[in-house]
């Protein structure tokens, strides 16, 4: 037994080498996983339209007045509006200048693009408001609130 110390060192080195090899082999093993995952679609948030003072371009017999408004689009995607439907018209002085003095006609070729997250995005639809030729003098300076419904889609 001339080399007992050398034998112990060799045995220890061999044991460490085998342990390291086992550790490496374990790290190379692969695994698979099978299961499900979820994705949830957003719900669109209501887009609002608010009247905005436009140009004072109405007078008796005028048929080319503009309607101005702002749009809030809280959604994370832009929207393009291509349709406009008119609802009720209200005069600022219904007695002296009744709302029936003002009418709207269809907008053709409408394209109003509103960016994602827009607040107060300005928009104007040109030449869609008309004032009756019979509008009384009291309509001078009157303003008209016009209910609008815009239709469009995400772009």
C-alpha cells in the first residue's frame, strides 16, 4: 500500500466526475406541457359626440351650412365614421326662432377619422345644414343643437 493517499484522491476525483456527469445529463432532459390558455376580447367603449361652435354660416335660404362637433374615442384603436344620421334639432330660442327653420340633408362621401384615445377631436361636416327662406329676423345669432348619430368602424 504504497499509495493509499493517491488512491483516496483518485476515488474522490472519480466520484466528483461521475456526479458532474449525472448533473449534466439531468440538465439536458426535456419536458413537454399540454394544456389550455385564455385570451379575452375587449368590449368597445362608447364614443361620444359633443356639439362645437362652428362658423356662423346660416341665413334665410342658405343650404350649405356646416355642422361642427368634437369626438371622444376612449378605445385603444382608431375609428373611421362614414355615415351620419340626424336626430332632433333644437333652437337656442325656440319661441323667436323655431328649430323647424333649420334642416339637415345627407352627407355623402363622409370620412371622419378619429384616433385611438382621442379627447375633443374636432370634426366638421361641410354643407349639410339649410335654413328656411322664411326664417324670421329673430334667427339672427341663434344657435342650433343638432343630435347626430355617426356610424363607422375600427380602422
